[in-house]
C-alpha cells in the first residue's frame, strides 16, 4: 500500500518547517499498541508533528499485518503531520519492504561500511524511495552502541565534517544522521560533565546550511524513572543521558529530528514496576500496562515541550 492511503506524510515539509522555525520533530520508537497510542496521544495533545519510528526488531515483534493494522487504526489524515519511519534499516531489501508496506520515510544505516559502500547503498535506497515519494535518512560516523541493556559500548567515530557535502551530493538523501557523541541505550556518559561535540556539529551545519540533520541516541534518561525502577526491584545503576540543555542547543544548530527510544522504555518499565509493587495482589495486565502507557505519554509530552520545541507547530 502507499503511505498516503494511511494518511501519513513524508518528512520533507516537516524538516524544512522545523529548520525555518527552530524546532525538532521527535522520532519516538514504538513496539506495541500501548507505546503507539501513548506517542500519538502526546502528539495530538500538543499539536505537534511526530515521527513514529519502528526498528526491524520491533517490526518482527509486532508482525507486518498487526503493525500496519494499528497504523490504519489511528485513522490519520495528512494534516495530522505523522510520518512512519523505518529506524536503522540494515539492507536495501528491508527499506524496500517498509516502502511496500506503507512507510513514508526510511533510514538506511550504512554507517559501519566504508565511505564508498555507504554511498552506494544509500544512493540505491534513495533512488527507490524517491520513485515512491518516500524520504530517506542515512548516517555518516558511528555511534557507540548498546552491548547489552546495561553496558556502555565504546566503538564510535565522530562524523567528519569534510565528508558530509560529498556524501549528501552523491547519495541524494533527504536527511543526515551524524555522530557527535551521543550513543544508543541508557548508559551514554560516564560523568555529568561530558559535553556533545558542538564544534563538530557547527562545522557540519556550516558545510550544509539549512540541511536537515538527525541526532540518534538522544534520550535524556529521566532520573525519576531510573530511580523508580531501582526502587521497585530493578537494577540499573549509573544510567545517564543527554541533558536537555544540550539537546536544545543542538536543535538550534539544524538538528531537526531527535530519536528517542530508551526514555520510553524506562518510562514504561517504571510504570509497570510501580504498579505491580503498589498492588501485589493485582494481576490485570490492563492495570500495569496502562500505568506504563501513561508514563510514556507523559514523558513524550514533556520532551515535545521541553526538548523538541515542537508544541503547536502543526
Ligand atoms: O536505535 C535503536 C533503537 O533503539 C531500536 O532498538 O532494535 O531493540 O528495537 P531495537
Ligand atoms: P536512545 O537509545 O537514546 O533512545 O536512541 C534511540 C535511537 O537512536 C533510535 O534510532
Ligand atoms: Zn538510532
């Protein structure tokens, strides 16, 4: 199906508006009915454009039919400003499949490949996507990743500002994800004093004036959720995210899409743990999943307002 049949939009106008008006569109990952409806309710209540992000593993978890059935169930209209985005597409085939299902935006993640191979695969995806009016994100530089849920991965390399013009020109992509010190997961910084590399971001923005830049691994890791999880039986210590002032500063420097997954995971888990601890005799999944959903909704609202600055930008 075509994404317009679902009332979705691609990210083209979204990003040009975000850059001209100085905000970022939140790209929130979802993986079930609870997280999807929480994100959508937050977007609707704040009149904010939104990107619904789905990883390949989340697609597998939901199943294509259930995933697209839920998107259909949102009964969207293009004026709602909602994009459905494949997060970290690992191959041409994965992107092609997402486009066929009705995604309006795809990321091809060739960031671990040598420059020329990254160009090649990103260009191939861009050609297919553009033939379907779908927008494409690709990545230069690599983020440190999650080794497991509780450890800090160290393999990373910053984006080289000298490469970005050539990459964008040769690939024809619509937005570029860059590495300036963020990382995936809940363990992003070893100390509170670590700063993102704003010097690199400034150099990239100067090379590509007005061009949409994307920040992955940008969760803020709200400490109230970390503390609640630990209070009610969890064991996640030392989890640290990107402080909101740094994220807001990045938004002022052409970052127009901020990816958030870990914050929703923490919010959801804190809600579930808190609910089960408060009601030890409860066993109705709607109660504890509902508590998780409410937390995700509140966190998305908060980040749309205090980090993305996208409230009332629809
Ligand atoms: O950037 C990665 C996202 O957080 C997706 O993670 O593959 O576990 O769904 P996942
Ligand atoms: P976080 O782990 O910081 O939420 O990053 C999510 C992300 O980049 C999804 O692509
Ligand atoms: Zn990511």
